């Protein structure tokens, strides 16, 4: 291992960049009303090539979200998509491509994994696509929680998707505009600050929102058949039952990576889970019973709260092993379902595995809930399993693991009658979701139709609650009528009025950004691979060696220091006021030769190259931005330069990298 960062810098993280990336901008508009969140996503696609292209992007959305609307702005005209059966929608899309027409298709590939395709974007043209989905908030710790996933990490196991449809990452981290509106309580953005409901967010980490208080009330919509729809979401307050569950904890290698971007404590996902379980254990009742298991490639039984001398869950959590191996979720769940007598199963994982058959696991007839851990987690497969079995899913980034574990235990204290006994009739339905009771009622009305996005969202959410109880024909007909994207239906539009392009469009698959935690995970895995207990000397130029007793953050810092240089003195020599625009553009002709030499030297280090590409910058511009942000002395001009390059809220990874150059603001 002469240079472990070389593969990192030239591998999947910067792949797929031989052509201009056609997605040039994204915006997220979030409206939260009475426990219901409506998310509109606008993506701008531009063709900077000399030929017609087809831009495709595969991305995650929450498993319990329902996508109900799509329109496209093409050559100054706005077109709306219509829902059709999946095969028919794909056929219309392909026929439009053959005819040279601009066309858009939105499909659900897996539950929680969607693909947007925009074909025949002419050279030099732009197409803006807006889609809308709706989801209930999860009730966690007295507040409402919403996660908008934007990227995922590497996934274990063989994907069921063809290569053209696969989730891929390695693209640059773009910034997006976030707008949040609500008539309920105060809204908080994890890791950021909302100013007048707005913020700039990176696409390399999820958008996590909390509503500190919200009041249940009736939300009204209009169904496709003309009936009035009344939707109500209320936190569960039923009589709790004793916990009786099998707790299955993921200890695979991916659980050794960080929960979120670099933080001072740099807890791994597994460490956060163990700490969370020890806290939750103190809140259990004497009648609660927990059967604890762990898995990687194999399943291991830890014990139950009745079979060891110290019968607490806290003691059992202390016996969980450190992460290693693969993520055989399916085999582990099958083993627990076959060997444990527990009424329910709670899976704690980052979910990054294709190695499970959700249909066969659902046939065991037991409720399965999931706590997902980490910013790069994936809801798709495990989330689908919870939907099929009547369980719940809670997603934690890091410092909220305790809250999410607590919410999951609270959810499992609520009785569950099973899908066959769910309260379903033609006019009323009630389900439990996200620690909430969600009820929908349909009634005939002569009132004027409700209009607007919220009305559509209410109708779509209510329809999605019914779909699981319908056969394929009835479910497909309902999804078509309501304009939903489901496993049965897709949304498609064709620009019949536009000009035709000749030939087949060149496909351009758009990679998602690498998760912010990916760099930390990779470097820390290399630290473990080195496996020595001696520190290194920068002056000798030797490769880094570590004391294994160091914290993960210290190990990462020492690893990077083997490649980096001290820029603190260079900051003192740099006059920011002479030519600020040149510095923003990475042009060093206006500064002294020694400072320019040190900047170029720092820009040649592999961590800088990797992070610069991830953030869509040149390496020199990234170094200038770091010096302007963290170097001394600070001036108004340096502050402006830092904001122009790194934005108003630089990521923790960027700040940590700057500090490793001995830049301290």
C-alpha cells in the first residue's frame, strides 16, 4: 500500500466525468402542514454537447413517500405528465425517442429507489423538471421528523437493477436551494441554519428537518373520482404493551464508518448504536423482554434479558462485537425469525444491502421495524419490508440515534392486528405510521373542488394508504387515476409540439455525489489496514503509522498529515485586497512566488484533489477558499472570497481539512 489515496482519487468517486454533467441545478420546496410534508423538487438539465442526449438519474426517496405529480418546462412551455401502467409508460417514452421528441419518464425501480429520465435534450437546450411527493412526519421525542435522502454509499450484494438503472455515486457535490414553509411550530435544519425559511444545502448529505411542535387537524383534498378526502395525522397515545422483540444489530464493515460528516467525537455507526441501546435500556419496564442478536456474514445470538446474570439490555449491548464482514441482512432476518420466539423484530442497520428477499421474509407473518443509522443509509429494501409487515422505519444521522431507538421501541409497544385485519372499507381507513395514527375518510360532496398542491397531496397520500390492500388491477387503476408513481404505474410526458431530433440520443447517467461520510469511512478503513502502533514523522516523508489507541478523528488527522503542508505562514503573507476575483478563479499571478508555490504544493495532495472534485472546484481554488475561511489575518475581502468559493455554510469535512493545514480561524 504505497499510496492508498491514489485509488480513492481515481476510482468510483470521480468516475463518470468524461462528459459534462447535464444536471446543473436543484431546488427543494417543502411545505409542512399538520404532520404532512409535501416536497417539490426542481431539477435543471442542460445539454452542453453537440448532440442530443438522454439524461438519467437514479436516486432515493423515503419508502413511505408517494410521488404524485411531475411537469417539465421545455422551450418556455409547461407540460404535465400522466400516470400509465409501467410497461405502457416505458413504451410511450421509447416511441417518443424513436420519433426524436423530447420526453420525460419517472419510474419507481424499487420501493424507495426512483429513476428520472429526460430524453432528446437538444444541443444547448435546458429542460426543468419538477416533481412532488408527500409523506407524513415521524413523531420522535415530541417533535416531527422528516428526512429527504439525497445520496447513498456503496451497497452490499448483487443489485437487481440493470446497469443503466443502477444507483451510482461519484459526482461532484452541488449546492441546492432549500425553502421550507409551515404554519405549525418552529422548523430546524440539522447541520444548518434556516434564514426566513431558506438555506443552501449540499447534495452529499440528507436534508433532516425537525418541527418542534405541530397540531393535528383535518386536511382536505379531492379524490380523482370527485369525492372529498379528509386526512388526519395524530401522534399515537394508545395504551402501551410490554416490549417483546428480537433486536438484530448490524455489525458489518459499513457500520464502522461515521454516522455523519466529521464531528469532534467521530462516532462510528456501531458505536452510536451501542451507546444508544445502553441509554434506551434504562427506560425499559420490568415486563419488557428483549432477545439480542448481531450479524455480518453470519448470525450470532448474544442473549436475552432473562438468560444472563445481569439481565439488563445495557449489559447485552456491551457484549456486541466490533464491525467486520459483509451485510447478509436477509439470512440474518430469516435466522432470527426461525429461531426467536419474539413477537416483533427490530433491525438496527445502515440498510446498505441488496441481500434480502422482502416477500419471503414478510411471509413469516411478524412485524419488522427498522432503525436506519447514518447519512449514507438506504431505506429501499428494509423500508419495503417494514411496509409489508406493518412495521415502522426511523432514520438517524448520528446524534439522534437515542431518539430514534426510543421512538422505535415506543412504536413496537403499540398493538398490531396484522394486515388481514386492518380497518379497510370503501370510505374509511386507519393505519399506524411513524408513531402516528393516520386516518383517511372519503365522502361524496357537492362543494367546489379543492385546488392546489396540498389538495393533490392529501388525495395522493390517502390513495397510497389503500394501495396495499388492493389487487394489481384495482391498485393500478387507482394509481393511474390519482397520478401516482408506484410499482404498477409511472409518470410520462411527451413534447409533441417541439422540434424533432435526429438519431438516438447519447445516454448520460448522472452520478449522485459521494456521501459526506464516504471520505471519512475510506480513510479510516485504510488506517485500520495499516495496523501498527507507531506514529510517523512528517519530516522524514515516511508513510503514516498510527497508535491504534487513538480516536478515529485523531487517526484520520494523522493519516492526512502525511500528505499535507502548513499554510499558516502563507496566509500571513497574502494580501487579499489586491486582486480578489483572480483568487476566486484560482489565478495566483497577483501574489508572491513563495505563497503561490505553497498553495500549488498543497493543491497537489490527494485529499485536496478528492475533495475539490467532489465539490466541483479546482484544487487550487479549494486551497484559496480554505485559506480565506480559516487563515489569519481575516479581512472583509477574505470573508467574501471564502463565501464565493465555499458558500455560506462549508461542510464539516471542508473545515476539518483546512485545520489539518494548520489553518485555525
